[in-house]
C-alpha cells in the first residue's frame, strides 16, 4: 500500500510539473521571442492535455498570437516563397487552432469569431512544393475537426462561406492526399448529398456564367 501511495504521489507531482509547463508555454506565446518554441511544445501536447483548448481560448492574447502567426505568412503565399521553416511554424499554430476547433467548449466561439476564414487563403494556394502541401493539409485538418461532430451550426457556417469553391479547387488540382483528407471530412460531416450537390451545382453555374 505504501509503495502504491508513493507511486500515485509521484505521478501526481509529475502531472503538476507538466501542467505548469503548459501554462508557461501558453504565456510564452505572447512574446515573439519565445513564441516559436512554445508553439512547438504545445503542439506536441495537444492530444495529451484534454482541456488545452479552453486554456488557449481563455488565456489573454493567445488566440491573437496564433492569428498573427497565420497573417504573417500571407506575403509568402503570392508570390509563392514559403519556406519549410515558415510552413512548420505556422502549421504548429494551426495545430493548436485545430485543438480549439475540435473541443465542445470552444467550437462555437471559434466559429463566432470567424477564425476559419483566416485559413481560406491557404486553401487557395496551388503550389506543389512540400511547404505548401503541408500548409494545405494542416488547414484542411482544422476544417475536418469542425465538421466531424455533424453540428448544424458548423455546416451552416461553412456553406455560407467560400468553402465549396475551395473544395472544388482542391478536388480539381490538389494532391491525392489532400483529396482523400477532404473526402474523409465530407463523409464525417452532416452535409447531406442534396446540400452538397446543390452547392456544387450553384458554384459551377456561377463559374461558367458569362
């Protein structure tokens, strides 16, 4: 019994130390000097800390810092000059946003803030280089995290934005991996066949009209 109690105490102590590190890294997101390492460490922990999403969402300045990472990449999209280092860094930020998008406590607020719109420029890209492909796949992962719960709020939001033309673009010119990820997200969502086909038909009509 004593040995078991000691083991439990040790595990609890280690968990507390780990949690303190999580809080430290979240605080470090606010500083450009420490943000890159904090992004890397937190992205590694996103699946092992169940309440990481609320911690990120409710901490001061954290979401603004993640959005700043995204916006900072926009100039590298056109012309396409994105480097592997830039792609890895912004994808770590996207991974944390995916965590927020997938959590039931933060998903609605994530949508209300229209944060998915910040990702759409990444889905517009057509460069075949590895940094851009990684960027598109990670962005699709955020969208996939939203639709996997089949919530009507999510579907309504996506169908009233430009996600359908972006999906068509990816299906026409994206890599096989991007297409598979997109189709997987669509199958998990509650986009009915009628909704999907109607949206695609309307989009095609607008693209082909003089």
